[in-house]
C-alpha cells in the first residue's frame, strides 16, 4: 500500500516552475472570487453546495468555493483516491465536536423531560422548618420550586436571601446535608 502511495506521488509530482493547466473560465471565476465580499461568497457557497455555510471566514469560503469549481470543471477525485480516503477515514476520528443540530435536539429533548432533582432535596410535599431571629420559617417543597409565605420561589437560596437580606446558600441555611445519603 505504501508503495502505491509513493508511486502516486512520483507520477503526480510537478517539477519546479511547471504549472498545471486550468480551464481559463474557471481560473477567471476563481480570481474574481478574491475580491468578493463575504456575503457574496456565502451566497455562491449556497449555490454550489446546496446548503448554508457554517463559516463566515472569507479565506475558508474562498478555498471551498474554488475547490468546488475546480472539481466540477476538471472532475472529482478518482475512485482509487476515494477508496484510499475511505481507508484513512476508518482509522481517524473526523469530528472533533458534535454538529449544532445534535445540541439543538439534545436541548429540545431535555426541555420535554424534567431535570434531575438535586439528591439533597427532600421529597415533594415535605415542609422544611427553620428558626431564624425568634420566628419559625416554614417552606414547602414543590415539584418545580418552593413555597414560602404564600409565594413561590425557584430556590432555597432565594428564600434565605429574602428572609435575611443577605446572600445565603439555601441548603446551608435550611440545614440540609451537603451530599445525598448513599444506600
């Protein structure tokens, strides 16, 4: 296999000063791309690739469009080159991060399910009691928050802050354990 690659390199190597001939119309079109604004390049990208570009980088768009124009004019990769690329791709992780659509689907799926409850919280319906400056505070644990003094709060910290006038960790203020009890 390595000898095939070396032979391929040797037969396709250009001598110093030697130039590859390109269709003059394609060459002219590529040169015209250099002066176009990014917005125009994105529109041309959409025409050639049939989808929006995720990049707004002028150099990247120019290279991709120029490559596509050359591929359409001169022909795409040979079957042998495609096979070799497929071989190489099986051994490499091509994607370093997930596509945007994956994260959007994950977010929308997460919104339909309820978030995992903090294991330090008591069961829904439980009433927490706390003595503070001579009065007793009663907080009811709800499915999606807490109820104190007829009002609904998102967190225990917000209740503690409204009662004391200063910032508090809600779990600490109400004396809840720092870690969930393990069975």
